[in-house]
């Protein structure tokens, strides 16, 4: 074999190796393509302080607030970002009003779209226009090992004994504490703490706190509601 032939063969082999390297590298990149997940799933992981609004009526308070935000963000545009049917550019100050069924449907369909990261524009739009704060009540329902919120309506749905037991926990944990500890400000505490009967304002204290924003399980409102307002 001549020296020239040997050189040509070596170059050919080197070229094949290089090409092979590029080919396998491309396969590797394909195998490592970023996984996409639905926006609704990503919100749970990336923004646990928010929950998708699940109410089905356009007059729901959360939907009204969300729709107001949507209008405000699009008020300077002839066409809104989601091209909602019936959209018209608002004139003057934007006020709180009922949402539209088209808006609710757009939130529902867009929340199901799959994206690869929270920086995706559609993800940010759904986060801004279709969510509410995560509440104490959400944490109780989702992660409280079988605990259930007591009914805070005036009737109590026949849960008198359960309410009495919950009040008993509050009394026990607070009545013997120094400096007249009464974290929820129960009226007439010095008198009420000696009674087993439920104070008139105890249910309302629970009702108020289950609506507090909370997304961590060490949140004080969550910990207290779990102890004092559940069965």
C-alpha cells in the first residue's frame, strides 16, 4: 500500500468516526428533549401558592376578580390576547363585573395545554387570569390525613358534639397559658374559657380563618384551623 493510499484511508476513517460522533450526539439530544406537562400540573408544582379557579358560575367572586384583571391587562388593545368572542375594548375605568362563559372556557382549555417551563407566555397568562390564592381550606382538604372541616354555618348540620370537642381543644391549649392567651380573640374570654358550651363567636372565627391564604403546612392559620375547626 502506497503512502498516499494509506493517508487517504486514514482520512476516510477519521471522517467516518467524526460523522458517527455527530450522529450519536444528535440521537442523545433527541433522547433528552424537555418533557412537557399540562399547565394545570405545572401550577401545582411551580406555584403552590395559587390554585386554578374551579367555580362554574360567571358570578363567582374569584372569577369576577380574575376577569377584571384580564380586562385591565387588555384594555389598550383592539383585540384581546385570547380573542374572546364578544370582546370589545373597554371605555373608561374598569369595574368589577361578571365574567363570561367564553372566559371560563378559555381558562379551562388553556390550563390543559402542555408546556415545558413556567416562563412560557401561556403559562404566565393562565397564572394571572385563571387562578386564586391557595387557602387554608385547600390544605385541609388536600393534605390533612382524613381530617374534615366542621360546618361553619349557623346550623352546624348536627355537628354540635364535634364543635364542642373542637372548642375543648382550643380551651385546653390556651386557658392555662400565661397572660390570658386567647389567639383568636374570643369574646369574654375569661368567662368563656371556663365553659364547655361553644361561644357564640367561635364558628365565625373558624369561618374567617379557613379563607386565609396559605400554601405551606407550617402556616400558623393552617395549623390552628386543623387543630380547632376539624373533626
